[in-house]
């Protein structure tokens, strides 16, 4: 594609070519590889939640003793999310994705050899670095290989791979834990991303939007564009006018200027409480069910149902936001998350086990719908100059809620059992509801999913 006013076939706007050109089979393969990275991210990230009740029983330790283990993994995720962007900017998205998958694969496998909780905590921290880095970098890869008309669906589907991976981890744990124990769970669970890292090494290319900013690698970019049915002449000069015209980020202080302060505080609070609820489930739901006397396989199925509901909830909420705007779909899902938790609290875990598992699926549907689509709200609330900063800051603040869940979950289950745990989940979603009510700039109803839901800001996503 030629730029106006240039000599024949020498100047190519890569961004325009990607956004307006075809979505080829090669690009589909790249998106699938990125999605597989996130599936493994969700898979390995949640294995510890399934293993905790078994290790507690085998080693005779308390739930409270596991809180630092869970927190170590979450702290690693927070640091991994922050550092992955810097790595991706300097060395490329390809190596950031491959490195993240390799790190959490190796560390997860090594947990199977751990002799004590301190070792598990150290390895969970290392695994967290990779788990935290995989989501933003793989989602960036998806966004930068996908034409604009398909980007929303592709990025949303990539984010949904986190609960999908957790759901697969639950099915895997239900089969492996009773027969082979927790060490095999980590051996096999860590080996899968190691295999994937080899596949990524062979099949995952560098992002064209990364290559266009490095003239020394334009020959590599030309070959990549040819594989995407976008051939270029030998003397082509490449540019990306849309990305190059975007203003530089102005820092966190800009999030509190120009009328953004109220929305920023509200969004940060919503992320904090929602991630507290989500990671309380990821880390402690099987433990809570096992503490009520349920079999290990049954306890694992509770988190599996929670994740299964989350996959459907995130996709359905994205469609609803496209049609009705973000205010009412998000508030309805918050209310549903709170109500479902409080209803489950009245059921009793032993007398209505099947109904409880189904109810956890419904609860996961609502909570994960809110968590996944709040990224779209950030993308709408913040203008281009501070969009990446706003999204990254909200996610970073939310990580503190996730870290708090490591200690809150153990303390609440020990003090009050299943009832107190479910009340905590419901209470967290009530506070998310209140925070989202306070947001003034909700996404309007546009009637078209493509225009309404921009799940993650492209171009600068890796910084979050």
C-alpha cells in the first residue's frame, strides 16, 4: 500500500496495511499461538489452588502457613506484568512471550521437587514472573497481528483464555490428584508450557509493529508481510503513521487531571475489589470446599465450574456492552456476583453439593464478566495520551487486591468456614458495584461490538 505523494511502491504504511488488509491463515496461526500461551498461563497459574488442600493434609500444615506461598506467586505476577513491557519494548514481543512461557513452565515443574513451603513460595514467585508477563505480551501480539475490524473479538477471546486455562487445570487436577498426587500435578502441568515454548520458538514471528520501528530489521519485516499476503518491493521504506502519531504517555499524574480523577479512583477501587474476589477463588476455593469435608476431586470441580462460567460470562458481557453500553451490563453482573455468593452461603456445602457447584459456575460467570470487560471501560475512559498508563495503573492497583486475597482467604476460611468465605466474595462484588456506579464516563451503546468494546489498548498494551 502506497502513501500519498511518494514514488511508486517505495513507501508502505504497515499499520494501515494490517488494519485494512485480509486476515490470513498465517495471522490466524499467530493469534492461536498467543492464545495457547494464555491458556497455559491460566492453567499453571491456578494449579496451586488445587494442590493446597492435598499438601495441607500430607504435610500437616495450616492454611495460614500457605498464605505467604500464595502471596509470593501474586507478587511475582505483579512484577512480571510491570517488567514484561520493558522487556518487550527493548527485545521484542516474540521473546517476551517465549520467555514468559518458559519461565513459568520451568518453575512450575520444579515445584514437584519442593521439600518445603519456603521452596514452593520461591518457585511460585519465579513462576509468577512468567505468568504475569505472558498475558500483556501475548495479548499485544494478538492485537498487533489482527486487522482492526477483527481486533476486538480476537483480543477478548485471548483474555478469556485465562479462565479457560483454569477450567482445563481443574479437569486435569480432578484426574491426577487422587491417583498420582500433587507432585505429578506440577511435573506434568509445568511440562506442557515447556513443550509450548518450543512450538513458539519455531512458529511465533516478531510483531510487524515492533519491526517497523527498527530499520535494521526491515528485511525481516518484508518477509513477514509477504507471509501475510502483503508483498512489498525490494526498495520499500516502512512506516506506521497511526502509532508514530500517538503522543507520549504523560505519567500517572495525568490520570487525575482534566476531569479524570473521579473515574480513576473509582476504576482503581473496582479493580482492587474485583481481583480480590477473583484470586480468592483461584487460590482458596478448592481449599474452602475441602475444609467442608468434600472429596478432593469434588473440591477441584468447584473451581473448574467457576472458570467455565467465566468463559461464557466474559464473552456475553462483551456483547451486551456493545449493544447497551457498559454501565448496566457491568452493574448487573456485579449485582449477580454478589447475589449468587450470598445465595450460596445459605445452601450448605454438604447437603446440596451439586447445586453448590452449579452455583459457583454462575458466580464465576458474573465475576469474570466484570473483570474481563473492565479493560474495555479503561480503554474508553482514558484518552489516547494516557490510555496505556490508565489501564496499567488500574491493573497494578488491582494486583494489591490479589495479594491481599492470599492472606484474607486463609484467615476467613479458618475463622468462619465456607459461610464467611462466600460472604467475603459477595461483599467484594457489592463494593465493585458501588465503585462502578461512581464512574461517569461509561461506554455508550453503539450497537456494534467492534466499535464499543476495545478490550485492551493496542500498541502500548505490553506496558501493562
